[in-house]
C-alpha cells in the first residue's frame, strides 16, 4: 500500500515538473493557439471540411485547392511539380510564378491523398495560423526571455488584422513564418550572438523554405533587412570593424545554403518554362496599398468597428474598370488607437533598448513601404512620392503588392509589444520584491501585463468565423463517371477555366485524372505582357467565357464554330464537360449540343460528351455550316445594356418570324431599389423552352432576351418578371404575352 502511494506521489511530482518545465509550458501555449486557430474556419469544420471553403471555393481559394492536388499527382506520375501541363493544356503552366505553394503542398500530400484537397486546404489554413502564433511566441520569448511576453506577441502576430484578412482566402500570405525567423537570425548575426556560420546556414534554409511557398515576402524581407543593416552600420560604425568579418561569414553561409536549396526554384521563377516577365500582378492589384488613416480606422474584418467598418474597408481597394473595389483579404493596416498609444509609450519609455529601437525603426519602414508609391489619405491619392516608388522600378522587385509589407510590419509590432510586456513585468516585479508583501501579490506583475495587453488588443478581435459555404461539385463532374475514364485524357469544359477556377477544383477533387484546357493562372503572352487566364487565347475560350460572364455572347457563326472545333481537335480533346454554373449555363449547353450533338451522359446539373472527335471532324469538314444551323434552332439568351438616361420600370416586347424573341427591358435609373433580379421565360406549346435570370447591379439598366425556334402553328407564351426590394418592401413587376407563330 505504501509502495502504491509512493509511486502515485512520484508520478504526481513528475507531471507537475513536466507542466511547469519550459517544454510543458510551450506545449500548453501551443495547444491554446491550436484551439484558437480552428475558430476562423469553424464554418467549414462544423459543416464538413471536405466540401466547405471560404467563398465556396471560388477565385484564389479554388486555385489553392488545385495547387494542393497537383503536387502529389505530379510526383506520382513523375512530372515536374513546379511546371507541367495538368492545366492550360497543351502549353502548360509555371506554378512558381503563380502562388503554387509547392512546399506546403508536398507537406500536405499524405492528407491530400488520404482525403481530398478541400479537406487538406482547410487543415492547412488552420495549421498556418497556428504556426504563425507558435513561431511568433518562440522568437519573441527567445529575444525577451519572458514566456508571458512571448505568448502575447504570438497571439498578436498570428491573429493580427493582416493575418485575419489573408486567412480568408490566401494561404500563401497566411504562411508568415519568415519575418520572425529571418529577423531573429539577422539580429544574431549583427550582434555576434552564436556561431555566424550556423546562423547563416539557418537563414539560408529559412529563405529557401519561403521561396518554395511564396517568393514575394522573401523579396520584401530582404529589402527591409537590407535597410535595417544599412542603418545599423551607420549608427554603430565604431563597432563595425570587429563585427563585419563574422557577419560576412554568416552572410556567405546564408547565400550558399539558399542557392543550394533554392537555386532550382529561383531558376524556375526567372527563366523556367512558361516564366513571366514584367509585373506579376494585374494592374488593379498594384493599387493595393495601405492608407495613412488605415491604422486608426477598423475594417469589416474586426468584431468591434464602431460603425466605421465600411469606411476602413474601402481604404485598401483594387481598381477595376477605373473604380475602387474594397479588398478585405489585403487590408491589414489597422492597429487601433489603444495599441498605437501603447506602442508610442513603449518606444519613448524603452528607447534606450537597442532591440526596441531596431523594431520600431523597421516597423515604420515596413508601414511606409505598405503605403505604395504615392501617399494615400482617406482613399485620395496625393502627389507625394514614397520610397516604394524606387522598389517598384527594380526588375526583380517590380510588381510587388505594397499592402503585403504589413506582413513584416506586424512582426515588429508584436516584437515591440513583447519587449514592453517583458519590461513592464520586470519593473512591477522589482517594485514588489523590494518590500514585504503577501504571497498572492506575486500575480500582480502578470495581471498588470494582461490588463495592458487587453486594453491594446481587444479592438483587434477578428469578426469570426469566416463566411464559408459548400463548394459546387456537380453530379457528373466529380465521382465515378469521370474517374472511370482513362487517366490523362484531355477535357474541355464549361465554365472555361480562365477567370474562374470551378473546373480546376473539379479536376483536383477527381485526383488529377485528366488534363484541362485552360487555367486561371498567370501566363506569359507573345507580346511580352502577362495574361491572367489561359494562354494563348482561343475561340473556344471566348465563346464559353461569354456565357459565364454578364456580357454579350459570341455570335455562333459557321466560321466561329469551325474554328472552335479545329482547336479542340488540335488539343486532342477526348471529353467535354458541362456544369450548370455561371450566368448562362443553358446557353453553354446549347453551344456544346450544336457542336457535338446530344450529350453522352446527362444530369440536371452537368453533362458529358465522350469521344467528341468524330463530331468535331464533321464540323471542320463542312466549315461549321451544319453546327451553325443547329445553333440557330436552339434557344439562346442575350444580355445587353440599353442606353437610357431616365425612367424606372419593366417593359417587354415580343417579335416572331422564323424565331420568337422575348425581350425584357429593366430601366433602373430612378427606382431606388436593391437586389433586382430580371427573369424571362419562353414556353412553346405549353412546354418551357428556355428561362434566364440575371442579378442586375443597382442603378443599372439591363435588357434580357431569349430566343427560340418558331414553327408555323406553334403557340408561345413569354413571361418577363422583375423582383427587387424597395425600402425593405418586396417589389415585383410581371408582363405576360401569348400568341401563335
């Protein structure tokens, strides 16, 4: 009995020692970080992480699903995972010049292969947020020698407004481990801490890891570090002679290890197949900059906005067609007035501490760079040029997104908060230990630090969880139908993967069994400009895109259809896939039917045409004449913008001849309605021939028309309807016309 009690006491002491040890505390804090990291993505984790994603898997999120799937598939099939022709067949694509995250995709490969890439991406988002917190904690705790300070800094760094914004759809930006690791190693090299060779090797490895995740932050960190070292060389010029040689040894070791590990990736970036020249981003993306008022105006990404969320959100915007469009995924400038006050007091109080001076100086440098080439105040661009204008002209740095310098800025903010928390803890502790106090007073230093941290950080609490929804996966697009086909075959589909990623997600979910014509990726063009869709452009792409977007459809002439058929034969297309997505999927289905005949396999939301080559050769042989005749006999949908300057209401017209055309004009100049939707339906002999619905932008007039064949004696009925809300009250207009052909 005594032996049992002795063993239990020994086990209890062992557990207490483990919990209170450095490892035990770090493990406990890492567990807290991990639990918090699930909160942003709780919509997916609670509903189904294998099928739910931010934005329903559209846009950049859809790209990331594809990137996670293509790396293990490329390795299994022994092709280059950094550049191959899984997408944009037959030309291929370079994933290093895109946001291909090959290293993260490699690490997630077992999960991707065992489950699916959507689940893998949800897990990766969660783990990158967690890793940011843990690395922030480890670096700041190492520099300050205070675990409480490290915990607060890790919390701030991992859940900063920049990471909160990025985690909604940019896993490559959410992975923000390089700034803390790089600047810790540069600090050690500059101060002579540790062995310079080993510090240099570690720095080179960290830089290579970042290169194979996302190269842009690597370039940004190098720029800020170079500025910091230049300033340090001037300020500490009297100590330069004794520290220069060890620093250079470390720098050479860093360069050597980086080139050994990252040389191939660097080659793929600048000279590999399908590499790009010029700006890596669209012109609109280059307008993503921080605003001078950004640090004090909350955005919709924060829980507590005080009614200023919309104002703060518009400060970082894309310029699309000359108009600013707020981009919440890149808006990370908000600091909050309480945190700003804490930082100002901390810098003034601790200016004597070299690490504080260095962190404050480089934090300001990063913020200035994040404002772009010209100063922007409250959304208005001023003529005052900023230092980023110089960076924007350097060839290898040209095209960087200025707003992403906030990734670096937030590490220095977290470091300054950590230093201040450490010094506050020490100061309060010193005052209390100088006099006799009760034992419970020992918690006062930690409580003081926690109170200041709460004052500074509560305004930054994110608006979680993110808005997530199911990824659209049509019946025949994912599952046994496509997977039963021979692997490696070429597929053309709708929506065409140029400005959307739906088919890339379907391809990823189907374990990359087929190659895809087109791709929503950055591609080089023959004129030296970069494209952000399939390259080179094709007739098929133009036709299918006109059905996906709210634009006038391409006229299906015999020449156009023959050109598309010729392209599909050139691509050696073996399967055609249609899905019910986009603005006018029925028109896309009608196009494929005119070109290829009825689908081989059909469902309500998708269809497959197997072995289309005989039909394509027939279209090419007769110059597209028969396909054009079939296209004219099928119902079509046309959207146009009428030139009207005043008025409000719905009108409808019907014209007959060989075809019956029902057109609805929605004039929305002075209606003051919200969420208007315009629908036109065509029935012939009591059976619905076609129906089209479009969401109309507020304040814009639209014409929606449908056309079908009209044989003599056939009866027809057309219905035009508009639904909207006017001052929160539902509003509806309806016009019905009937007749005989």
